[in-house]
C-alpha cells in the first residue's frame, strides 16, 4: 500500500467526465456553464468526503501472535486497529509479516465497529526455525460510496521466534491430562517380569486379561472395568540427532532435520511425562552438543533451547566418533534413539556397524524418514516409459533402505522407517510400545 491519499475509482470517473465537459464547452457556451457548475459541485462533495476521513493520528494497532511460533504448523495472527474517529468506515489492512513465515492472505478487508475497532486475522506457516522480525501495519480507510481513501502506516515492530513444534506438545499434554493415551491404538498392559504401578481404571475391551477386572468398580459402574497399570518409571532415553549432509534434504514442507527436531522434542516431552530421564546429543562430523539425561521441566527447557538453535551442515556424519562419545558418557543401560537417514547397505555400513556395537549394552532404535516424493513416484500408476524408469529408481531406493534396516534388525537393533510427516506420532508410539513391553 502507498501511504497518503488516493482517489477511489468513482472519483477518477468523475474527473474523466469533467474533462469531457470541458472539451465540449468549446463547441457550446451552455456546456461550459454546465462544466463549471459540475466541477464546483464535485469539489464540494470531494472536500466534504475528505474532511470526514480521520487523519493520520489517533490510530492504535496491536498484533497478537503465537508465543512462540511452532515449526511446521499453520497458525493464526490477529491484527487489531483502533481509532474512534474511524467508526463505521471500511478498511483494508496489510501486515508486514516476514515472507519466510508464508503469511496468507497478505491483505485483509473489514469494517470498523461503532467503537472504532477493527480486528482481522491471517495465517502463517513456519517452514524453518529461527528469529523473525515483523514490520509496520498499513491501514487503508474509506467511506461507503466515498471518493477518497486514506492510507497510513502504523509502526508495530515485533520480534518473534519459531521453535520446534510446541503446538503438538500442547495437544499431547491435553490428552495426558485427560487420562488418555498420547496415541490411539495401544493399551497399557503388564509386561512380563516388569514392575508395574497402578495407572487408573477404564472400560473392559476385548482382549484384556480377565484377571485385571476390578469387580468393585464393575459393580459400581454396572459395566466391566479393568485396572490399568503402567511400566516402571525412571528409565533413561538418549536422543542422538544427526545434523549431517543427508538431513539437509527436503521432505515435504520441511527438511529432514526439522522433521527430526519436532520428533525429538515430542519424544522428550512424552518421556518426561512418563517419568523417564531424557538427554540429547547432536553431531555431524563431530559432536556438536551433549545434554546428559535428566528429569524435570528445566531439562525440557534445555532440550527445547538446544533444538531451537541446531543447524545441519553439508558434511558426512562421523557415527564412530559420535557413538563412542555416547557410550563413554552413558553410565547405565539406556534407550538410544538415533534420528538419521538410512540409504543402501554400502552407504550405511558405518551407521550399521556402530549401531550393532552400541546395541551390545543399550537398546538402540534407528529412526529414518521416507521422502513423500519418492513414495509417490513408487506408488503412482505407470503410464509412460519415463514413469517406468522413475518407478524403478524409486523402488530400488526403497528396497535398499529396507535391506539396511534388515541388517540392523538381525543385529538386535530396532528400526523405524516412516513418512516424514508422520514421524513424531510414530516415534512416540514406538517408545510407548517398548516401554510397555519392558524393553527399556
């Protein structure tokens, strides 16, 4: 928007008609008199319309943003403009939001209410972590059937941060507070040989152990009720996050590292909620960060801050150095979750070898994400020869990954290979499954 006064289309048409009358007045003096009267009337009407528009002062603007923004989430930003002198006027609002946040729509229309307040909203999508700067807000006001519109720029600088996906964390937190499982599909069950604790009561479903029926609660509720137990708390989870070259590749809306960051924070929060110690190691061709496993909300804050600031680098990851460092720092058996990318057996031989060595003492879970584009190329119909080549390349790549995971499985290393967009819930579900089976 351009600041200052701008004519409405009807004023431009009126000026054009006046020009035609002036041109015709050369042929007839009577038309000249009409042209003079027309322009005098137009000036009076336009001047009155301009006087009814509020000036540049008297505006107040507020911007309500998520605190913080969440990586990979569609979120709402609300802009509120106030000016009592603008009551009842039409307006268009354009917020100078960072282009990196993909704001949509860029301009919004509305009308000031009787008290002179206008509120409009738009959406953002944050494809990467970091700090971003909002600029001023442009407001364009006009009267219904008016002749002018006034455009003002209102200063409203705001610095915001895009963190790993805290929106998903809040959703899981809500389900846990309601006493529900974080993910649907699994029931708590007593693992063989594991110590358990009372976790609550729930309705009986087919497949439950009849020995766990609470007859007292069943009589009170007049329907079968079972006692729910959970595995022993106090285990240790270590997240090893690869920040090397392969994690720079895009996978849908985000790159692979950002998908892994969201999944790491989700896993850390759920493990914390279940009473486990959680730690984090980041690495590429060297170990770039290490947070020893601890409990508590302060630990989650440390992990969130660390995940906010990490970046991938175009170097090959040194799994040997990273896993040796990890083995020396972990004093007790732990679940080690390796968030990385897996290729064919030849390219992944170093990863496989060091995971097998680490699995001698720890429970190792290698987590990789599939590129949605590759899966689409494999699954779409083959109608042309070029599609056949595309399908063959995609199928070969997927088969090679499958072979690498099979090598890991044979050595006692667990694997998880899911589509990038489903990584966070799939990883949490696997953690809960392993915990219930008392493998941690």
